[in-house]
C-alpha cells in the first residue's frame, strides 16, 4: 500500500504533506545545534520549509527557535507562523540597519530571490540576487548557510545528455540567470575569505499542486491554449522532497561553497505529460512548435548519494495535479515560465 494519499483535498492537507519531515530530518535536528533562521521565508517554498523544520525539531524533542524573515508579511501568514511555533520577523534585508537587528543564529537558510518580472526590473533583480548575499554573509559570518540557487546557472544541454552536473561550467542565459550566478560567486567569495561553510542548492523545478510545470500545462489544457513544445523536456521534484534535502544540506556545507543539484530523476517530455494530463482532465490538447534538441536539465546524482532518492515520483505528482485542477483547487498564479529559452523572465 502506498504511503501517499490517492488525492489531496485541500490546502491544509497539502501544506501538512509538504512539511511532513522524514525520520532522517528528525535525526538531523537532534544532531545540529543552534537556532534556525529562514531569510525570504514567505515565497512559494518558505512556509512549508520552515514548518518542516519546526515539526522535525519538535519530534526530535530539542529546544530551538525558528525564525521566518520577510520584507512583507501578511497578517494571515504571520498568524499562520505563530500558531505553528515559528517566529515571523519583518525586515527589509537590503537595509543594513534592519539586517543588523536580526538575532544571531547558527543556521541560516537563504531563500530570498527574484525571478518573475525580472525583465524591466534588472537593478532590483541584481540587488536582491547578488548584492544581498554579501550583506548576509557579513552579518552572519559565524553561521552555517544553506542558500537557494537555481539550475538556470547552467546552459541548455542536449536532451539525452543526462543533465548538467555540479562540476560543469555554468553558462547562464539572460540577466536573471547571470544574477543567480552572481549570487553563487558572492557566497563563494565570502565562504573563502571568512571561512563560512555554505551549500548552494541548485533547484529546478520544485513542484506542488498550486504551482509547477504540470500545473502550467494543466491550466493551458483547461482553457484550450496550445502547448508549446519547443522546450520539450524538463525535470521536477516534489517540494516536500526538496524541503527535506534543503534541511539536510546543513550537514553538507563546505568551504568553499558546495553546489548541490536538487531535482527529480525522471526526464519528462512535455508532449507526453500534457497528453496524460489532458486524458485525466477529460479535455483535448493541442500542440505548437517542435521539440528543440536541448533543454534546461540537471543531474542530481550527488543529491541522491547524500540524501537518497526523492520519495514522490513525477507520476504521483501528475495524478495529484490533475485531480487538484479538475476539482478547482486554488493556484498561486505564478507560472514557472519553464518554456523560456532566452532567459527573459
């Protein structure tokens, strides 16, 4: 019998599942000393990541404060945190004075980033993605840091190449991806010069039921929009699995900063996935374009060696997404724009 439910009925059940810690994460919380702070914790991933840390800490039976830091925190989300034993802190981290006022903690998770809408807001993109990491390293030079990066630092690679590996040279396409490589370079500079142990999580693409590539495809099918096949292949990972790996990366930080690809093992074809979604949704699907010979793909073998394989398969995600969309489940309105090949997001 599968450990996973056949369907996920509502957002409460979804967030519980996304934040459910494995025994390995609970054991991690027993071994790792110190409080934890999540910077930029109110985007798509932060809430369930912080809650997983809280739940695992409680199950481990150790005392630990967990802080969620954000520039804009809605009253509802603030209350959500407080009810779960997470301490929300409002802070504009680009303001050195506000950054200095944050409490000292041993374990930092850096989630702050800008991708969507970066075209036309390039200065803010570079400030948030490349300048802020330097401020954070100065402020928390005595901490361990796990920082989100992205697979977008890699070039498009041949579809059957197996995906980019951590030792492959980065070749970012467009200003967003270049600013993300800038983020990595700044973290690595401070890792080297201040002896800060850092892990860089090159993630693509985290997926749940309110956003993700399959959600994008399903929504287009439901409204009768054709599916562009040009970016014909992709990787995804269930956000609950990426949350587990992100937390466990605390034990794999290094000097210099250590990159770790995080994604699922499956090479997914847009044409095939869209066809399955259309069948489950009971709708026709139309395609446009033809598959290019290259795509944005990552090889996460290193992560599997460190953390084990993802627990949720792409096939399971697809079935959950189809049911969620068919039943009118809410979405975040944040398309992945995975089909973009020129780096303009």
